[in-house]
C-alpha cells in the first residue's frame, strides 16, 4: 500500500547511482550525549509548534504524531505528540516505532548502490543477468529491464499493478510474487511515463539477495542500520518484539469511524515498504543523506565512514521519470507549486519555493509518513503518524520548511482541511452519480447459485464465490482479509462489501455472459475514488475455472 496522493499533493523525484565508495577517513570520537553541545534553537516561527501540531492532530483526527527536524548534522527537534495507542494511552515519543511503508524504497535503492560500489553489479545491468528467471508480460521489457528501471516507476505497469499479490497480506512468497509478474498486464509504454508501483521493488530486493548472498533483512541490518546506529529500526512487523515501543495504526472504517488497523507485514515484498522506524533513527538516515553519504559524528554509528559515495547520491537524486506539474485547485497551494516534478530511484525530486526538495511518503494500514530534505539548505524533516491522513504530515512538513526558510507562517492546517473536504465531496458526488444511474428494480440474469464457483485470474490466482445462508460470499484464495458479501447492485453487477471495514475498498463486481447465458468473465473496480490504489482490481480478469484445471 502506498498513500494515495491527493491532486494537491506535491510529488518529487530522485535517482540512484553507481560509484566506488570513497576511502574512509579515520573514525572520529563520538562524545556521550550528556556532554554533546546543545543543538541550535528552533526558528522563532516555530515558537508555537507544540500548539500547531496539536491543532493538526485535532483537525485530522490523528492519535499520534512524531517529528524530527535536522539542520546539516544537528538534530534541532525530536518529539512526539498524542498517543501511540488509544487503549493504553501510551504516549508517542522520539523512539516510538511506526511503519514507514514506502519510505523503505530509498533503503532498497541505497542497498543496490552499495552493491554497485562493491563491484557486485552495475545499475545498468539487465535484471535477467542476476535473476535469469525474471519475466514481464512483454518480452522486450523483460530483456531490456535494467536494475535502475526497477526503482523508477517507468516500467509500463499500471498504477499499483500487482499489489494484490501481497496487499493485504497474502501467502505468496517474494519469489512467487515476482514470478507472477509475467502475467500482470502492461498498460503503458516502457520508460514512457510515470506510474507508481511497488512490485518491482520486491524484485529489487531479490537482486540485493542474489548479488550479496544475504537475506535482505540481514543486508539492511549489517550495511545500513548498524553503521547508522539505527538500533530500534526493524525490517518488518515479523521482527517487532514484545518490548518494542510500537504505535498502533488507526483507520477510518467506511471512511468515517476510527478503528485500530491490524499490524501487517510485507515479508514477501519488503523492499517496497516493510521497515518500522522512529523519528530518532530516521533522523540519522536523513543526516547521512544531507552529508552526501558520509556518516556524521552526531549519528553515533560508524562515524567518519561512508555509507555510500557522493557519486551514488548524485545518481539517486537525478530525475529518471518526469511527472507532469498541474495547476493546483486551491490558491493556497500556488506558492509551493513546484517548477518540476519527477522520480529517480527510491526518491521523489522536486522543489519547494525554488529550493531543491528530495522526499518520499509512505502509507500503511493506519499509518502514513513523510521524509523531506532541502539539501541546499541542509534541512531535513521526518513526520510519522498513526492515522491515514496525508493532510496531517503535509501540514506539519510545510510549516517546518517555511519556518526553516525564514518565511512567515501559512495556515496549512486550514488549506489541507479544505482540500481534503473537496476530495471527500468529489467522492460523494461520484457516488450520487452511481445511485442516479442505478436501475434498482433490475434483477440478476442468473439465480444466485449460477454465479457461485471458482474463478481464476492469470496473475492473482483463484477467487471463490460460494452460496452461504442465502447470500453470495467472495474469497480471494491467497488473501485472508479479502473476504466479503455480495450485494446485488443492478443487472449482473454486485458490490463486494468486505468483512474488514477498515479496508475501505468495497468494489463493484460485474459479470459478462456469453450468448448461451454462461459467465464469460467478471471484472472489478473500486466503488469509491478514495480507495487506495494498491487495490488494483482493475487489472483482474476473472474467468470460470475449468473443473480439470490445476491449482
């Protein structure tokens, strides 16, 4: 899952690179925290920051927010507001762990860069040179896909293509997910346009493992987490301990009622979004990037050594895939409308009020986050939350950036609240159009039992519809949470109402019949425009499974 960007959100770009690591200078002495010099004071514009963050929490119904602000190699602020868990009342602090979701992508990109510096690969190697079994549904793309392409969202796949193979949590392994790419539809031109995907970062993870000879989680720990003293950061939810300080995520079931979201894992596509971290640890990651890949003394890890080379960072922060810049729908966003937007390898690249901006967002059940840097000013901001509100992390981030740039405050809370209300209003209007077009008196062409059976999609696999207690029930064969009841909508179209209401992903299911009245296929699409794009129902082609077909 990746947080679905609203039309007003600023996208940004970054590109990954190859290059030999610089020789490490002698390790410097790290002073104990108790005797380190105090950080510079926050700008006067952030004098009311506590009240501002609390206002954001209230406006967007966010239980807890953690923020880190850095300037060059110094931490100006690490703090938490609100609660990590509503039931226990445990407070959020600088060490509270959140799922950082797609902010993991930059770690995967850096891992490949480090392996390039080790001479294990080159970023322009064909993927099939390292994973000979790798296949896309287009032979040309299979042959020409380079390691760099895995990280740039320009493969020709549609938005979120293949996400249902692991989202919500499935029983497929990482290798099985990647192998099923051969049947995922290609809807665009190779390297022709931007379309965000997660699944190719799972392939990138497999390249890391194949070239390093290590499990991905071991590589991350030994080559990134340990050198940066990111001691509390975990590879994914499977590695969380009972004593870890962990935030509970909260979703709005049916987009209304806030409920705890289950803790999930991306063990099968961890390279796309599996990491849990805190603002304390993430500030170390940001400071290392702002230092051009050299580990600053303030981080407290392998001080003075390089995590990656300056050349690698230049490539990571070079645009590979341009993204069109659109006029904002609200006047408040005009001053921060970027001059350019694009994506590199694991990062977004854009500008903020004329300053180069490197950033990324992440979305997870009940948690969204944003990491932002203005490299020319040495500014870094990390915002982690335990609710699904991109408006919240944007409002906090923009307030900090403006203050750090010495600009007067803008009421970003109000601006994003208005934008969110507009987005929700548009979704309501879209639903009204569906209601107006519905023929509520229409009947299905077949008795309910006629729709029951096992259906198969080439890339996902089996989906079963059964008759239970006078109703039709639908189950995705490899996804425990995708179970729901079919409600007749009109003609041969039903709505799937998922049992797990926090999914916010109810979908239309439409059956097409052949001339003899037999079901030819079924297609799905989300009911609401607010549904996250990782529910890539649009790529499913469900056909009745022959009785003699193999599982």
